[in-house]
């Protein structure tokens, strides 16, 4: 089974600047920034970037950079305070944007110079041979949204709305005329220890705007995205989702201007939030316009509906889409030793869900939305991710992503505040990330406080990603699955997964073991593949992950492989 088409192997490191450089270890539940601390743009130093680069990464996704609603008061800097009744967490959600043209003051050493500090980070990242990705949150904004940093002459979002109309294609928001917004009952912003004159269970918004997760009501529930408001791209949701795209709605031009603003600052690409909640017609329009001026600009879409992948790529203009409901979910179940999952599920991903578009799928085992591998909610042991990460990184030509702290075995433990004990590292609260801080080592970025097992884990990620970076077969090669060729071989079982990545000049045999016990296999390459690659006689193999060497006196008789429990090999020959 052979798959072939061109692609671009991005190797992405996702980090939240608010958490990444924070060295404070207090970690008080719902603690303020003064107590729990916050990382800064300036903490992401040349040394940090060199260490990231040295692990094999090509891109850094700076998550949570744009100014968002917060419970921290920056009014002394001329920034209006936010009503905590519509903010989630002391720090606030990075996806409740308050001003698309500004950056989070938490991340600045000198708040009045926060934009200059971010611009310096962009330049510093480029100077260290890495590219910059940042968030674009197109579906919703904070209930407080008001831009005080927009360029001269720019009309603000909602500034020209007629709020007597529930829907109008010329409005930027949706409204519930005659009904004021009601804060959901039972919400205790900041916990019992947080006090503010604005914390009164009320927020003045009349008429109420629709809530971000498509709740067209003045009374969203506490489980809704009540801290956000839905943006209007010209779809009349309450009238059978009737589209009104001609003339082009004013919001489209405003969003284009925002993306253009950041692209001009040197941002190399955007991770676009919840793209399925925004019409494909907008994506087609905006990506084409921006790529005409910035041809190398990258668009990554957070998408979960496999039936729509091709539309977002061919019509929407996306370069890459999340492969969450396909490969992530399958690898997670295999890693957890789920008795109802086997490695034919991996085949179903590339051979069905992402058939012919596989190189456009962004693969990962962690991100800010998902539980940490090391958490008891996922695997409990970060070393159990080894076979899954090998597949995640090498299955095809598409990009791979690692979430900061993953390489140190961070378990996301603790109840941080708005984010509870859920196996995730909070994006809502001020917090130190303990296992990551051992790699950080007070700004030395030298793994200095990691345990021996953590150093082993860190080395695995570095060797894997550098193998992908430096080996053309893994970056750009063709793919040939070897399951059918080996299903009748002694030692074969459906917790093993194997395939060949190859070019005319390089070949890597990828073999993974998702069993919790050691496995032995006489691995065969089928005759048609041997003939195509002109392979005969004795062959030597070297595992790019361990430097272990294997050999066979006759490749047509196979190669004898012993795989430790929950492991993988990249056998170059």
C-alpha cells in the first residue's frame, strides 16, 4: 500500500509565554500574578530558543499572546479593568480576546512597552532560525472587547452595529433586542479569596449579544462560553443559517486587517481557533488575499469534523488541520492499553479519514486542550508515549507538534483555580509548571533539575525530532504500510505497527510496539517492494533512536527484531 504526494514537515513547539518562563513555585489555588507569577516575552531568551532549535523544532507557536480579558487590574497603565463576572480564571482565557491589536500585559516586563517586547521576541525567534506561529481567534471575542490599540482610521468591531436587530449582515455581533445579558448563576469568579468592586454577579450588556458557542440567548449557562460573544460573518443562524456573503460583510474586512497587521510584524503563520464555527467562504476569501501578499504565510486550522477536512484544505485555503479525532484519539487509546483498540485503527486514519490529504494533517499527542500524557487521566507514565510519538512524528510528511513540558513528563497536576484537577496544564490561571521548571532551571534551559528518567525522556524527543528533521525519507519520503505483508508472520499481533518511509536515496523502517510486553518478530518486506527498491542479499540497519544495529544475511528472508514493551525503532538502511 503506497501513498505519495508533496508536503512540508513543520516541527512545532507550542508554548504559553505566561507559563513557559515562570520560575515561581508557590502555585496557590486561584493565586494572583504577584504570588503565582507569570512568564514574560523576555524569558524566551536566545538560550531558550537555541535549546528548542536543538531539539529539532522549526516553528514555535506562541499561545495566548493577544490581549485577552483578565482579573488583573492594569488600569494604572490606561487599560480598562475587566468585569470578573465574565472572566474565567485570575489570568483569564487566552481565547477571550479583548483587543486584537494588542498583546497581553502579563507578558511584559515593562507594560507600556509590551508590543516592543513581543516584536523583539519575533525578531529573536527568527535570529535563532525558528519561525513564529500565533493564535487567530475568529469566532468569538471577550464580552469586554474594545480596541484601544487599533491603527488610526480602523473601525472597531461592533462600532457601527445596529443593536436593535437580532441579525443584520452589516453587524459584527448578534443581539437579543430588549433583553439584557444575565451572568450565569453559581459563578464565583476568582474563588472566595478574590475581591473586587466589580464582582457582583452582574455585567452590563443591553441588549445581550449572542454567546461564543452559538447560544443565541441573553441567559447562557455556566457551562457555555459565557465570557465570550459570537462574531457575525454574515450567517443568519436563526433563519436556517442563511448566508449573506454578497456584498462582503464588514467583519471580513476587519479580520483581514487584523491578520495583515500581525503578518506585517513578521509572524509566519496562524493557528486558527475553532475554524468550523466560521464559514468556509470567509476562509477562502481571507487566505487568498493574505497569501497574495505573504505567499509563505501558513494557516493551521483547529478542526474536528473529518468529513469537512478536504473542504477546508481545497476551498478554505488551510495548509494544515488538526488530526485529533483520527490519529490522536487512536494513539491515545493504544497508549492507554484499551482492549477494544488495535493498530488497524492507524490504518483507518491515513487510508480513510485523511486519504490523499495526509500531508496536511498536524499530528500531536498533547496540546493545551488535551490532557497531559503523564497525568493519570491519560497514561500516568510519560514513557508510555514512546511508540505513539514515533508514529505521530513519522507516519507521513505532515507536521508534528509537541506541547511545552511534554518532553519533561509534566503531568498537569493540581487544581489551579478555574482549571481544576483535570490532567491539563491550566490556560486560565497563573501557575508554575513544575516538571517543565526543572528543564527551565531558573533560566539556564539546561535540563539541570531533571531526574535521570526525565533526561532519558527528553533525549528520546530530541533524537526523534532531529531524526525527522535530518532524514529526507522521514521528512519527504513515500509511505508503505507493512501490516498485510506481516500479518501471517510468527510474532505478529495487532499491537504492533510497521511501515517503510523511503526516497530514492534513503530508507527508514519504522517499527512500533504498543504491547506492555517485549515482542519478537521476523519482519518481512514484500517482494514487490524489494524489487522496486532493488534490495537483495545482506543488509545493515541502524536505529536512529538508540544507535543499536541490526543485520540480515538475506533481506528477502526478513529481519529479526526484538522490541521492548511500549517502544519504537527507526531502522535506517
